[in-house]
C-alpha cells in the first residue's frame, strides 16, 4: 500500500490522500512510499512512543548520493556533506542498496533538547 508523508507535521496518511490526516496540510504528490502491512504496523508501533522529559530527540534525513565513480560525484558529495554539516546534520551512515548500479544513501542525524526542559 502507499502512504503519504506530511512535510508540515511529519505525520503520514494512507493513500490515496491529498491532505494530511493530522494537520490537513496539502500533501506533495511525490512524498510517498510503498510499504508492506508489516512496515505500516511498525510505523504505528513507533507512533505510540513518547519522548521522556529531558532526553534529546533526533531527526533523521536520507539523501541519495551520486553513484558514478568520477570527480563529479566527489564534488557533489562534498557539497552535500558540507551543506548538511552547516545545518547541524551529522552523517551517521552510508547505506548501499542491493545491486551495484544502485545509488548509495547517506543517513544524517541531528539532535536537540526538547522543550520539556524549560
Ligand atoms: Zn501533517
């Protein structure tokens, strides 16, 4: 099944959907993923977690890297990594997809202390 992700509140809605179930924000047409029943169950399970007071929360972002083996790829990667670093994102992993022709994905993380502390 297809689920749509909301760039506004970070929630997701079951497709077909034009607006976010949570905040009614119009969903971008390309902001979706094909997921299995099991993956959806996992998302719902995670939704029930609550952030304990005083703990930092983490935000993650996954960026597709250029897969070619040349100087362009190096320059592109340099640009991506430095831009992300300047915005507080730390590279935590490079995830290769199955098959040599597929691009790698860079996983970035940044953290902040929640407002609970104030
Ligand atoms: Zn939303």
